[in-house]
């Protein structure tokens, strides 16, 4: 009885602190929970699984940093899946300028992961080279940092990216001297290269005009990518046989949204151009979009962090979605415990004559 009296009078700041600890622990120890993917998410996954290689996937980053926790894991999972299936991935930010950085981080991080997987043997060999070891020791680079720099230099050679080559000019020289750079050409068809396998357009003002314009000609409407490079310089947009001309070459447009942007994609891409649309939204918005799923105006719906966790489960790549679900589950369990203890304390107090 004394325990429940003490509990009822405890400073609420201790409860907030306990909640913060419970939420943080699963993130730091990376303890993902097991989830059973919902049919709404599985529909989109299956659709992408059945697409022919070379078809396009367009991700629209219609959210700002305050929605990052729910929508960024979705973007990464979708990017990985599209790239791993050899679908040509494109990204654009139309609603908020602040989304431009979120989009390139989501896509580029997955490009790097896949390229690291493809080049694993070459990276292992480079890391064991004595000259490379000397470079790493001088730069005080740990294994992860060294492999990332080697990856950047090798991919930059294929993409003819002078900026990256100049930034890592010393490492470039080491790799050339060790005859490691010359081996990258044997992997050229397997790695994912900007302008051939993926492209990010950055922030483009004029929401409706951009969506409509891409239905006619993507390169003419958008003009440049996020770095200011003309799209016509890229193979994706000037190939005579595999050109990304318009929505006819795009398997699905996926709107990752923290607002009402999906309506424009449905009105123009789905209704006007007859192309499939899917969406990922914050959990508080999801209820408004199930009617579109039931009417088959969208072919998939990712609902908040749970939607991200579902997709990570389907692709077999645990990320922030699954670890976030661990924190969310732990928080829910703690809340339930507080509710139970609060009710027990209330009834015991009532039985003891307290008001």
C-alpha cells in the first residue's frame, strides 16, 4: 500500500526519464522486433518484385525533417529494393526545399550499400594491400571509413566524377599504384552508377507543373539533376533504346508524404496518364488513405514506422524501421505497466477509505 502511495506522488519527471531510457535502449543495442508484413505493404513489394529489369521507379520526397523518423526508413527500404532488382531509381523533392537533402541521403546510402556488396571481394583485397594500409594508418582511418573512401574513388572512376577524384586524390594515387583501380572496370555492369541506374533531381518548384511535365518528357521538364548536371548527359535520358522518356517508362510513382500531396499524383499520374501510384505516409495520416487503397487507386500503402518495418522485413534488411518498432513496443509496454499499477493503486486506495 505504501508503494502505491509513493508511486501516486512521484515527480512526473522521473516517469519521463524512465520512458526516455526505455525508448533509447533498443536503438543502441539494435534489437529489432519480428513483424508480419501487412497486405497493404506486401502489395507494393510484390509489384516491384515482378517488374522487368530496366523499368523506372520514381520516389517523391514530400516531407520535411520533422517527419524523418517515419518516412526516411521507408525511402531507404524502397530504394534498396528497387536498386537490388535492377530497376532504375529516380527521386525528386517537390513540396519542401528541405526535403532535397533527405532524398539524396536516402538514395545514395542504398547505392553505396549495394555497390559495397557487389565490390566486397575487391574492397577486401584493397584493404589488405600494404600501401593502402599505410595510407589508412596515416589518415587514422578505421576499416569502415577506409572502405567507404575506396568505394567512392572506384565508383568515381566509372562515373568520371572529377570532384570526388580530386577530393580523394591521394587515395586515388595509392589505388592506381597498387593496380586496384584498373580492376573496377570488370564490375562496371554490376555496380549502380548515377545517370545509368539512378538519378536524383533534387528540389524542383512548381508542383503540378512538374508532375504534368514529366508525363510528356522528364529531361525537358526537369532539365538538371541535384548537382546541376544536364539530364541529357546521362544515359538514362539519352539512350536510343532504354531512355527514361516519361511515365510510360516508369513502373510506379511512390509518394512519400507528410501532407496532402498524394491527391496530385492520383489526379494526374494515375487518372490522366494511367500509371500506377503508391504511397508511404505518417501513421497519423494513414486512415485517410485506405479508401484509395480499397478503390485500387493506389497499389500499396506504407503506414508510418510500422510500414517501414514491414518493408525492411520483406527485403531482409533490418534498419531504422524495425529498430524504431522495438522502441515503440517497449514504450507501449511501459505505458501498459503504468496503467495497471495506477488502477491497482486507485482500487486499493478506494478500499482503504481514501478519496
